[in-house]
């Protein structure tokens, strides 16, 4: 892990238009993500994690949203000025729920094929096919021909998740974002997928950003953890420091350090004695 920031977020507020009225879903976010680290953003459903990810990826507009203030930088460049060139190439995302993001009428292998082809028009069909085959090996998808020629509904949940991961890494990105990557998977497959992300991080020299509601995932895998609550970062520090010395009451609750009965007061912004 280097000391260079690969992603820097400064005073970022972003949100959505609902019935013509705009509201912020994330407010005044400041984060620095170092090249080569595993960075985890933790928070309950509705805390703003996915909005933050969509802002980083320049995808808020598809949900009728926008960045209202602030800046996201990729190295030293405003990410929004270059995102169309780097999305899916230098920075990729594995979204939760493969069923929503895999095309049900296109064979799984061809969807991975297209993810490489779109960014590499000079490659031959054979070169792309062989790269897809190698990428299947990296994500531990055996039985290549069968899976390549299967439609998503013919694959297991874990296999579909690996297809999404293959699509995300086939262009050798510098940053890989995993947005609730184990959602809907059984515990055994969850562990396999998370271990795979760690292996790929090492093999491909990735910066890995894990978005999760499960703080135990962050505890096991992250170098740095940011905790989100009500659209704000309430704690952000080295993982060991956060887990052994949590400062914010919400962090203490989700770590089990104080009573769960205080949870509702914390998320409503009330003080707890």
C-alpha cells in the first residue's frame, strides 16, 4: 500500500430529485483512499453508501440524482471529467444482485466478452475469447465452455456473482468497488467470494473498496474503515483503531460495545447517556 491517494473526496454532497424537489442523501463527505489498500464503507441500509458509490462512478443521473457540491478526484483529476473514459476500465464496480445487472437473454460468457471488447476495439475476436478464458480462471469459474454458453438463469448465485467480477476485472482496473458483494448468498459462498476479492487484489495490484452493512466483513478484510450514518461519515480511521477504540456511539453499537436498545436514538440523532 502506497501513500498516494487514488481517490480523494472533498466536501461532497449528493442526492436525488423526488417529485421535482431535490434532497441530499449524502452530506459533506471527505475521504481519502490510498492506492493499494482495502477500504471499507460500513453502514445500515439507507445510510447513503450506495449514493456515495454512484457519485464516485458518475452514475447518479440514472437515478435522477446529481452531485450538488464538492469534488471526487481520481489521482489528481476531477473524476467526472474523465469518468466516461475510465469507468469499466480504470475503475470498475461489482454491484449487488447479479440478477438485476446480468442481461437474461445474453449468454454469460458473451457479456464478459463485451466488457473487454468495448474498451479494446483493436483486439481480435480470438484474443478477446482467450482473455475471457483466462479471466474465468482468475475468478475460479471452472467448466469454462458450459458456463460461457449458459444464460444467467442457468447459473448458481455464486457463479453469477463471479461473472460480474469477471466483467469488472477483465480490463485490469486500478480500483475495484464491491457494493454489498455477498448480498443474497449463503454463508459458505459469501466467504468464497470475499476471499476471491482479496486474491484478486493481490494478483492485480488493486485498490479494493468494499461497501457493506456488515461490520464484521470490514473487520476481517479492511485496512481502513469509514462508518456512515444518515448520509454522513461519523468515523473514519485505520481498521484496528476503529475496532479497538471506537469513538462514535453508532460505531460502538454496531460493534456490540454498547446496548442495542440505544440504536434508534442514535440514528435519530439523539444523545445517549
